[in-house]
C-alpha cells in the first residue's frame, strides 16, 4: 500500500472569465508555445511575433484556468461575431514588420481567419501549460464553453488540423462532429499542415 503521506492532491483550479493584466504575458507565451509550429513562418521570429500578438489581444474574449498559486495553467480564446482574442489590423503588421513584409504576412494569416456568424461561437485556441497537463484542465475549459454556448443557444465551432487524430477523438467524445474540411493548398509548407477540419457542437446532436 502506498504511503498516504506521499500522495498530494492537485491544487484547486479556478476558471476566470477574461484575461487579467498580470497574466497577459503568460497567456502569450502559452499561445506561442502551442501554435508556433503553425505560425512561426508568418509571424516569427518569436520576439517579433509576441510583440505583434500583444497589440491585438482582447482580454475579454478569454476563459482562464488559474491555480491556487495564481499561475495561469491554461486558457481558451473564444471568438464571436462581434469580437475575438486576436484582433490584428494591417497597421499592427506594418508597425512590426514594415509595409511590404507586413502586408504579405497579413495576407498569409488571413487564410486562417474566420468570422463566426451571429448564431456561432468559435474556440480559437485552447491551451494548457505542459506542466499542468493530465489534470483535466482542458476538459474544464471546454465544458464551461459548451455550457455557455448552450445558454446562449449558439453553435460552438472549432478547427482541428486533420492530422491531429487525438484532438479529433477528444472533441468527438465531447459531442463535436465534423461539418467540413478546408485544404490550404500551396500554403501548406508555410503552416506545416495541409487540411483543417471544422467541427461543431450543438445542444442537439444531428440525426
């Protein structure tokens, strides 16, 4: 029998609507850690990418998981027809990269952009700190967002890279189903993937 004195329960996690100012850098670092493979060509190097992303953050479009020590251990970025986590403009790109390079990078990033309809909410990203994985934090965030979508009577959508079979299984287990696919064609070498799957959750599973 294991020594009970060595068993420690994980610290409690609080879900906070919105991104506190003191957590913004941590959120950006976590976002870049999760998505740098996909964005490093269009936004890199890291220092410049983080400066650009910081300019476009909407802190109200997030749901944060914070542990008992006040550390950000995960967050979800949520996009509606009215607002999203990242609201980057051409001016932001010009300020960081100059006009020619900024315009090119903005056009490339535009290929991944989607504006939800009035009846939709979109999970732009869901990130969990590597040191906090395996504690159900991603499930907590997802459950809260699904509940919000049901309360607002909105379809909840997200995009998954087609090769990420683990994420697809996870979302399918949580009631999401595939509604379409998008091939990004000649841009595939820039982003590191070729096809994106749109998945959707509604209060009622389709027949």
